[in-house]
């Protein structure tokens, strides 16, 4: 079906390219559960090497990566230290408290990033009356606050805190390759010292489904048990794993185009009366737009933009989030900015 709108709602809305579809159609397949699917095997070996980990496992979604990691690392009543806006805290239907029976301990960071001092202050003093702090999770990049990149030195300091107190380190690496392309820091360097890390295939990399979780041999062995337990095992999964292999070969370096488009969109919108956008806070492919200076709230903006052919979602009463990706051209970014400006200067202008 031909696209009839400018899709800024999420980078999860990408569709497989024709070349990716060809790779999927011609993929060699086998029984994934029996480790007999050569394409799945190639994908997980590739990602394990990418992060400098011993093994990896292919999963249907990034949420499942987070949930399985929590279930392996934590026990009933344990706590997961994470930034308040993190996906594992607020966008996974409380899954960690259901599956791992662990609870989040949210930290209020700055644009999604907390310090080593904040992490250490959040760790519970050992007591039979208190929950046990068990895992520290960071989200690279920090999604809901605008795709913020965690600085490497900050990550290393938190890894040291976790080691000092015997906590597990987990990275929600949904968009970690955006951080890699934006900074030049390798995925292996970002993952150093972590017990588990994953990368999403269905966001900026443009695959229709899937994520890959990496860690030690023992961790992945336990992750497989949870994969089986919650219905994440597959059969001839090489058909979708082939998309991941193709994406790692062809769609990583081009993430820089998404970053440039997001920065350009932010620069355009920052000059529009009634819109609050900070281009200096656009690290990767996510633009946060404050509409409180206009006469309409974010849901109204979302509806009117949709009527005009620009699709994005409100993430708060006065906040919109726009994401650029491989299905959004620079020309479409210009068109979207023009539509924003027309609405802001017309029917949605400040009173």
C-alpha cells in the first residue's frame, strides 16, 4: 500500500525496503529452537560480536528483551533502578512487576540521564525490611525526553557503582546504534561492563520485527528458558532474521541522515511562534515539541496535523514527539515544517 502521509509518529513505522524484502524471501531457514536456522544463528553471532558479548538470542520485541533481562537478573521483591521516563518503567504495562516480580525504582534525571551519584544514592541499604536493589538499567538513547545520548564517561561511572555494590547492569539499547553513529563511540565500548544489552531491529534499522539480546553464556542460557516460558520461541525465524542481517549491513551508517533531518526539523520549528523546540537538545532522530504557547493542546495538534497529512503522536497534554527514519525524506521534513508553521500562524495561533 502506498504511503499517503508523512510518518513522524515513530521510527517503528518503517517498512522493509524492496532489497530487504528480497533478502527475507531468499533467506535460508531451519528450526530456530533447535539452533538449526542458519540465518538466525548468523544474526545472533553478529550482534554478540557487535557488543563484545559471549552469546545473543533473537527475540520478537525489545520489550521482551527488557522483561527477560529483568527476570534473569532479579528475584521477587527486588528493585530495578532506572530513569523515570525509561521504557521499562512506564511503557511496558508493568511487566517487570508481573514477570520478574521486581519493582522499578525511578530516578529523576536530566533529559533522561542520571548520574553515578544518583544511582548510588538510590541503592537500598541492606535490610530485611527493604527491597533489594538488584539491577541498574539505562536507556540508550533516552526516548521520551528526545533521544538523549548517555555520555560514555557517565555510563562508565555508573558501571563502577554497580560493581561496587554487586548490582547487575542492563542496557535498553533500542536506539544504541543511533548513539554510535552520532558519537563515533562503538557499540562494544558502550556495552563494556554490562551484564545484558540489546538492540532493536524494528526502529531506525527498518526491520518489520525483532530485537537481539546479548550477554554471557550463562545469561543467554537463562534467557532462553524465559523465552520459552513466555512464548518468544520461534521456528523458521530466518525469514525475519534476514531483515536484521540486511539492516546491519546497509542501514546503520544511514542513521546519520535521520539525525540531520531531525536537526533540520527542530531548527525550522524553533522559529515558529507558539512552538517550543530546542535544537541543541536534538542528539539523534527525536524532536520534542512543546505546543503550550499555541491555542491548542497536543492531542488537538496531533489531529489537525493528521488531517493535513502529518502523522505524529502526543506524549503529554502539551507535548508532541516527532521521529525521523528511513521512510522520511528531507523533502517531507520541509513539508511537515511548512504545515506546522501554517497551523501555528493560522487556526492554532496563540490567542
